[in-house]
């Protein structure tokens, strides 16, 4: 579906809280993901988030850091 995902690990999820400038908070679930680079992490696409009567979209990516060779 256009995602750069090799596979989706099952059962892992993290929640990220976004606090807007008006102090309203939005909790975003991030399911586990293995990125096309092979790195493991978490990812979510945000289709719509309303702040100050404006609609925003975006994405959140978190990946496991690896040591450099």
C-alpha cells in the first residue's frame, strides 16, 4: 500500500503524546514496523490533526539505533 515496510512485527505498539501550543494533547499509537532499511522501530501516518482551526497531517518514525561498523 505504498508503505516502505518489509514486514510488520506483531504485538508491539508504543504511544506518543503530542502536546500542541494550546496545551491540548493527542495520543498517537505507533505500531511496530521493520523499515526497508532493515531497521526495527515504530511508525504512524497521521492523516489529520486539527490545531487552531487548521488541519495538519504528518508521520512519526522511531527506529532502533544501531552501532556503526
